[in-house]
C-alpha cells in the first residue's frame, strides 16, 4: 500500500471526490496529517468511522518514533529516530537562551564518505522522504516546548546525509514546514547545509531562494579538500566558487561557510590565507566549528590558542566570524555516532 503522506492536497481532494465524500473531508484529512501528525487513522475523530476504515484499508500511515535519546549537560539532546521500515537516523536539538535549533537528517547514512565524519562509517542505505524529515521537525517542536518552554526557532538540514542529493524530498519537507497549513515556519529560519554539490546549489537558488545556504568547506586547499571530502573530485573548489557566485547573484543571500578546525590539518596561517582568497567573490559569514572526536576517524580538534588565532586572523580582514563550540561532548556528539552505536548493537 501507498503511504498517504505522498499525496498532495489536490490528490486527496480527488480521492475524496471519486468516493463521493464531501470536499471538506480532504482538508480535514490534510490537517490531521500535517498539522497534527497523527499516527493512526482511528485518531482522526472528526472523520466518519466508515471513512477512517476506508483510508486504513487503502493507505499506510508512516510513523517516526524515538529509538534512543542522549541528553548532554550543556542542554543539547540527541535523538535516534526509527522510521516505519526500521531505519534509524539522528536529529539534534540545541537550546540557546530563548531559542532552540534542530539539526535534521536527510538520508539514512551518507554516500559522500567525508574522512572526518562518523556518518560515513555507516555507508548509505536510502534517502528519507518528505514526511520522514517533517516528522523530525514536528517531534522537535514538541520537545522544545516541553523541555525548554519555547517553540523551535531554527532548522538546519545538517544531520546525516547530503540534502542536495535528496533535493526534491527536502524541498517538499521545507514546503510542508513553511506551509501555513503545516507548521507555518518562516523559510528565513531554515538553512540547508551542503558538502559542495554544485548542481544542487544552483537548483536551490532557483527553487528555494528564501532558504539560507551553508557550505561545509573545511579547507580552501583544493587538493587537501578532495582528500578530506571526496566530493571535491567531482566538484573542485573552482567549480564550487562559480556555483556560489551564481547563487549570490540570483538570490542576493549571504553564504555561510562551515569550517571545522582539525589539529595540524587545516588550521595554519596558510589555510587562513587560502580561505580569505576563496571568500573574495561573494559575501560570507564563517562558522568556525570545534571538532567532535569519535572512534571512526583519527582527527583531533585544534587547540584553543590555534583556534583563537585562526578566528582573529579572519576578523582582522573584516569577515563575519561565528565560533561554534562543541556541544554534547559528554554524549555521542559527532554526527552519526549514536546511529552507529544503534547499528553496531544490533538494535536498529
């Protein structure tokens, strides 16, 4: 059977029409699916019992449920989320004063094999569909209100997977999240993070221009980037620079560059100069990220003095620099680490 979440409102309206149901039933059903995120047709109490039975006999109703949770002393919470087919992904809820940010996964595992990433250890199983991503956001909104006393404020597609390799489903999920008939969240509070998929960046500029773009750069040394991030072979730095220049020209959006500092790898003054040169063609802000160590890669975070000097060297050139200190050091903090633990324990 087909998952009912794959049907649009016009398709639901047509389904109702073909079964001689009143037109308003489609709107009721749509709200149950996307505003209330119900997990059973029998919960749709405003629909007649006969219609609920008809729906249950013709459609599946996908579910997403927490399989595990780890809470850090700093307040961040990592969740393993199990989908209807048993696949497990991660999402992370990060509080900050009166705000909270959700990090969403877009794939089960990831095909890009970045050398420093725990998710790479899992390999790649499949893309998530729009509902499976929407369900993460819906659950996080409830968790944010229950745990922190305020609604979810920001969403970043920066969890497991490369969102621009699953663009159509990510786009559909964003549209559901921003739809007034869904969650009604502003697209300006949503960011898609890519490892540098140039074709996807151009597609994003055309089809999701109101959503922010972040690029996991991590080094502006072309050869080193290809070693750390194999996507750099298909999309070298020169191609990425062209794509980002095109993106800015089309959207006029400032681009966020994510730069994770790895000890004795990408944290020298030479790397500062290369990064400054890469930033000349478009306005950027740079997020300097403290690396979370994990058992699946040999890298270590840069020491505090090196981190400070790197940030200061960029700020002296009038670049916007945000320091992102590591969250969740006392839990399985690296992206993919908790899902790997679930996989290795045989409890996927």
